[in-house]
C-alpha cells in the first residue's frame, strides 16, 4: 500500500525533521544503510536549498511500488525566486553561495531519478527517487 505525506520546510529545525522522517520511511521500505544515507543526504541538501534559496516550501514523501521493487520519491517545492540557469546550477563546482558546489549535481548522483523544474519569479520543484 502506498503512503504519502507533505511536510512544511521553513527553518533549520524543519530540515532536521525532514531528515528524520526520510530516514524512518527509508528504514520501513527496507533500504540498506548505504541507501538510507544516500537518500537522507539528498533530502538534507534539497531541504536546505528550500530554506536558503526558496524562502521555505514543502517536501512530499511518497512510497513507490513497481512489481517487487520498492522506492521512495521526494518532491521539494517552493515559491522562491527560481533558478535562472538550470544547466549552470547543475554543473559540478557551481555555487551561488559559499558552499562546495556539489549540491544539485551531487544530489542527482545519489539518486536513481532526478527532475528539476524552475521558473524565475515563480519557484522550483525538484523530484528525486531511489529504488531498492
């Protein structure tokens, strides 16, 4: 049976809560410790971006089932300023702040599925999924 839940992300404490929630769901689905770490790391990065750049938003967690395969999808949404140049933002080493520049590209590498939609002045939606 599939499960779905949306969580508000407005502050650093919400980022911690998102990490805990994603870890709990990943354990319930049966992800290995390595896969749990990958999806929690990706969720943490995108939740931080939602607060820092998107001025807050939401994440929707969804369990996935395809035959015997199980997975977890996370949809991060904000109504922030948007990303003016997605290809540039996805480049290794690119940073719009003082970070390491591994955020979006690193997140993409951690996941099996990664999709980004952004409109300047309207916000950003990033959907990620990992399968076991």
